C-alpha cells in the first residue's frame, strides 16, 4: 500500500470548501450512567429488557459481533434522512453495560437536535422508570467501582486486558482500562470542510481546557467526593493506557494534513477489524503495519494466529484509538469534540453549542489560540481538570480567557442567525457564578447527600432537555 492511498482515504469524506455556515451536519454521542434508586450501577438484565422495549417502539435490534448478544437498537431519523447520508438514531451501551450511549443522527441546527434528543430521552426515561432506575446527566458512575464485572462483553472490550496494567485495579477485578466501564462523556460530531480541518482540530484541542472548566462533572465516585480532580473521566485515559499518552489529551499542533496522518500512523499497534477483531503482534506501529510490504501476524481473541494484509479502510479502525480531546473522523467527514463530561439534564447540548459556535467563528478562535504558546494550552487543560474556574494562566485568573472563548462561540452562533445562542445560557451562568457542574455536584452532595445528588442529576420525562 502507498501512503498516497491512505491520504486520499483520509480526506475524501470531508466536504469541499463551500464556506456555508448553515450547511453543517451536527450530531451527538451522549454517554449516560444508569443507576438504581440508591445510585448503584444497574444489572445487565435491565439493559437486555431495554432493547426489547425499544423493539416495540419501532427500533431495529442489532448484533455487532460474533456473539448472540444484542448490543444496539437503531431507528431511522426521518428529519435527518432528508439531508444526510447517515440518518440512524442509535441506543447502545458503552464499555460498561451500565452506561447508556445515545447517538443522534445529524441535524443542521441545534433546535432540531434538541427535539430529537427530548423525544428519545423521554422514551428511555419512561422505560427506566418502570425498572425503578435513573438515567444521570453526570460524568461517572457515582457509587459502583470499576471492574470486569461491569464490562459489556463485546469483542473489542474483551481485548482491552491485553493492553492495560494493574496500577489502580487489582488483577482479580480486572485491569486499569476497566475504569472506562464507569465513565460517561458528552461528545459531538460536526461536518468540517477540507480547508478548515487542521485549523479546526488545532483550535478545539487548544481550547479543550476552557471546555473542561465549563463542563467538568465527575468529582463524586465510589460513593464520595474524590479530592484530586473535578473531571476524573478525562484523567482516566492516562491511567488506562500509560504507555500510549501520545494518543490522548492535546496532541502536537499540526502543520497540515500530512503531519496529522503521519502522527496517527506512528501510534503503537492495537487491533484491526476483519471478520473477527485481530490483535497485531509483529508490527510496532500502524505505519509499519500499513506501509510495510511484509505481511503482519496477529491473533484472535481465542488465541488463533492469522496473517493480515492491510487495507486502506484500516485507517478508520486505527482512528478509533485516537483519544485526542478533538479528532478528525475521516469515516464521516466530521470533527469530533470529546473532552466534556456528561452534562446535567438542563444543559445536554451546551458542549455542542460551544463547539459549533467556535467552528462557526474559526478565524477569531484561531486568533485566541495563536495568542498563547502550545505548552500554555496544555497547562491550562491540566489546571482545569483539578481547579475549574480557579485555574490560572501564567499566574493570573483564567476568567477573562473563559469569557473571551464564550464570546467567540456566541458570535459564531449569532452568525448562523438561528437563535442557537440560547444553548450557551448555562455556560454564561456558570461563568457568572464561577461554578462548574462538578462544583455544583460537590455542593449538593455535601448538603443533601447521595439522594439529593441523584435527584438533581436524574433525567425526568417532564424535564426540558438542553435549554
């Protein structure tokens, strides 16, 4: 395989340079902890019954690997089908079976996305109410600790024990990557044009610390306030894969598409997808796997050895091991914002609104990025994980910079002239009170205990979603 083939595969789905603000598809991926009335992770039987419930509501059930396990439910979103190639709303679980994952088909504005989200969440809450369970707008399981017991037994997740140590989780309970069985993020995908790709991914990675300040929401887990971080969910990646830190957080500032692609190819090998997933065993990097003329050797989950010939489409599976705060997604032609904890029910679309606003005002956002060295942005992110609004930038308060980023986002949404700036209201309130969702969670937990905390962060059928 030639490098040029990979570059063509990488870029072909990104839009041509149309510069139409209102033509962007906007989709979301929401991970949501599922808990009992007292806050423990639910049983897998409740999830199995959920899929049957969704089948009665017009969803099609899917099995994603060689097992007989139902792993997702999908339904055509008619509003999305009119405009976008991808038009399925999907309900599945994440790494942990007690973490619900809701993926919404793209819409061309936040109001339509809100409508889809409200309809689906009301459907799901109605089911979980019958099971005496709650769906939380929160970034982590609040009580149940991570372990192999919580793992959704998909082939991909069963492989993770091959790549993770035991510094935090004892061997008898799993590996450190099982921390991912309890985390819950709020992510979005937005169509991006070829002429914006590199600026966009650089800007979103640089500003990820500001996102974290505004959206941190995972300080309480294992039943109590954990003192060190307010966004533990984001920290867990380096615990899970300590020898793969170049794949996570804020990557280098990329010069161009070649720089970005070559950086991806430098990742240490993990898995590749064929009829079964295969762990690559004799190639040190994806570059040596995909561009070397000698065949690769791998093994299946059952330990069978196989010979693997690379394909250009392998690029997309490689990309799934890119854990940057923001990454390009060549399979969809989108940019994905990944750094935010799940949000309270009244602010589900706030991270997406902020991301969309920044991308719609990219030139001004880039000026903000260029005003500080790359290492400063990395320091801001690290400070944000611990201190949110009390973070510093070169010894001074972070608040003026947070305000500037919000104004850039608001101006971007105003340019779209669709009234989407209303979705930023929760973020302006957080800035005014200097209180992130994590700070609010700590306050409520101290005052009202776990019951008060759960009631505050639980979705209800009457709650307005994302306004």
